[in-house]
């Protein structure tokens, strides 16, 4: 599968790092992406129809974790 590298709007609110683990939560499972320098490969996740309900993030540097406001799926954090 071809890489689809996209830029993210996310950065750690505590230390401002853009190296994060991003988690999209579904009813029975989660899909995880690794964001490095503000970018991630969108194809690293399993893209399937359904209803994700939350996006969470954890900083790889300071380990701060939070729920991303106004985001229910990974597409909501992509910088266009």
C-alpha cells in the first residue's frame, strides 16, 4: 500500500511536541497512528466504515495524555 503522509494540527498542550501517539476509539476497538514531527501515514490505520467516537493523543516526549476536543475521527486532525 502506498504511503499517504499527511500533516496534523496536533501538538502536545504541555510541552508543544509534535511527536505523538494518536488513538481513534471505536465501540469494540481502537486504531493507533504514530505522529512524528507533525506528520503520520494515514494508511497505517485500518480504514473501515463505522462510527468512531473519540480521538485521544499521548505525547511521546513528556507522556501527557488527553482527549482531542472537536475530533471524532482521524480526518478531523489533518491540516489541509
